[in-house]
C-alpha cells in the first residue's frame, strides 16, 4: 500500500492501524495485561515489527517536547542575536571597519552559538516531531523520501541562521562606511519617473544606513508576533479530545488526537524558530491526516455510496453526488488545506519577500555604492555574504514556493530577478573599470568614489 501515493495510501494504512489498535484495546479490556506483554499475542517471528505498528504516543507530552527546543532557538534568534549585534556598537574591538569589514571574532562567536545550538535543538525537535507519527505514517514518509530530505533541510536552516545574522549586522557596516553613499544613491533615483522625486526627498532625511536599520527593525518586529505565539501556546491546545472540547486531565492518551490543521500550526512554529526540517515533517504528517474516515450513516454508509455511484453511472444523478457520499470527513480535509495555504503564504511573504529579498537588494546596492570606500577584505566579506543570501533564497524557494500556487509563482519570479540582479551587481562591480553597474546601462565609468 505504501508504494502508492501518500494521498491515497495514507488513509488505508491509518484505517488498518486503527483496526489493529481497537483490537488490542478490546483484548486489554477483556483480559488486563501490561503493554509489554502485547507482542506475545503476535507470535515470536514478527514481534518487534508488529509491536512497532502498535506503539502508542501521548500527543500532549510529545507536543511539549517539540515546543521546548523550538522556543529556545526562537528566543536565541530573535532576542539574543539582536542583543549580541547591539553589543558590537559598545565594544570597539567588535565594530566593523571600512578596511576589514565585519569583525572576525564577532562572526566566529555568533557562528559557534547559532549553529551549535541549532544542531542540538533541531535534533531534539526532530525526534519529538517524529514521535507524533504512527508507524504507517512513517512508512509512507520513508517510501516517498520525506525523511531523507532532512539532511539538506538542516543545511537550509543553518544557512537561514547565518543569513539572519548577516542581515542584523549589515546596518552597522552601512553606518560606519556611510561617506557619500546617500548622495550617490539619491542621484540614481532622479531619473526614475513618478516616484523618483519622492524617493530622493525621503533618502535625504532617512539616509542609507537609516533605511537599512528600518528594514532590519521591521524584520524583527514582524517576527515578534510569531515568537509571542510560540512562547504562549500550551501543548494541550493542539490536541483534540474525542469526547468533548475540554477533557479532564485524568483522560488517558488513547482519547487524544492531533489533527492535521494543528500539525500545520506546529509547522508554523518551527518556521518561526528557523527549523525548516521540522516544519517540513509536520506538514507532511498533516497531509497524511487530511483523510479521516466518516461512516456517513445518515446517507446510507457504504451501501449508499455504492447506490450513488450506480446512479451516476446510469445518468440518474449528477457526478457531484459522489463527493457527498465519500466515506471521509470533508470538513477536516478543508481545514488542513486552508491551514496549509496560510502557512505557505506566511512563509513566502513574511520570511522571503519582506525579509530575505529586501535585505538582498539593500546589500547589493551598498556593494555597488561603497566599492571605492571599502577595502579588499571588506569587499570580499560583503560579496560572500551576498552569495550566502542568494544561496539561502534559492534553497528556500526550492523547498516551499512551488506548492503555493499563484502567490508562490509571483515570489519565485521576483526572487529570481532580484537574485540575478544582485549577482550581476557583485560580478560587474569587480569587472567594470568604474566598479559600478546598472541595468540596462551596463558599466558606469568614473562613478566609483
């Protein structure tokens, strides 16, 4: 069954798992025994595999174990990292210079803290998220290579942490090497129709380094609501109780269910913590739980579905009637689809369009404008940082954009254009005699400061 599509084989596998689970539960009711003795009922040849199919997971406990490392790394990214960057303004040895660029010591400390904690927290969060899946769901995920994608998604998360640190420290470099930058950038806007005069007037007041600081603060402020939701959410708020909306704490975990839309919410929290590997796993688990069995007894159940199919075949009823008789819960499926669309839109617009793409534009413009002000080492470091941003943007789009429909296509086009433009800015900045390049005019000789 697992060889088929995960959208079709998943429901059948989960139904088989449910039947086996109810059988084990009836056995436990008829004759009390410890869970550890259940494999003896299954024979000795398939004890380990069969018992793995029956493993029971407490969702509230697993969700709590998942949220703990996500919260820790999210606080590190959006609270501790900005504070570390702010300390560079107070410690002269850590401040960037026009000759050497960003401080090597500050970069080494940030890389050690961010990447080291990311590796540890991701391992904890991945184990907790994986424990939420039943064995049939894991079988489907293994068959379709979902678990194998963890390696490069972890690398994507590490790239995201480094890219975020680059974006946070960029305004400091723009402030330290700000000579003549605003005037030259404002001059380039004078030829732009309609908006050119407004842009020039705004830049005269805000300055280039001020605009980069505003964009950086906007990125942090946009992430704070997601951080607050992650820190304030309770693990039991994700769990649906079969009997009532608010179940007493004495209920055992057999009555707890983690629905697909709540798994998508967990994926959003993982994105807020900069862990695309955990977010991807939660989304794929949500896809498995789009299909929930519904007997449709009010419509005649399976017999009613067979009669409806017969009526459609012989032209006695419209084809739309078949969808009403499908033995699945359409309401839960629509909830998962809606939550998935919202999650992809927030990821593309909130993290890529507002954060990565805007910051990449500013850094590419700064490289072109400040080429003559920066030293060789500073230019090389800035070029490497732009390359990291382009690589992170491309990897992130490959991971999430093509499943988001029209909005994903729009973001892909914008990101491709901006990335190409940024790469050309850096390349022709070194190749042009005047170290300045503009589209579509090409090299601008004699512009460098």
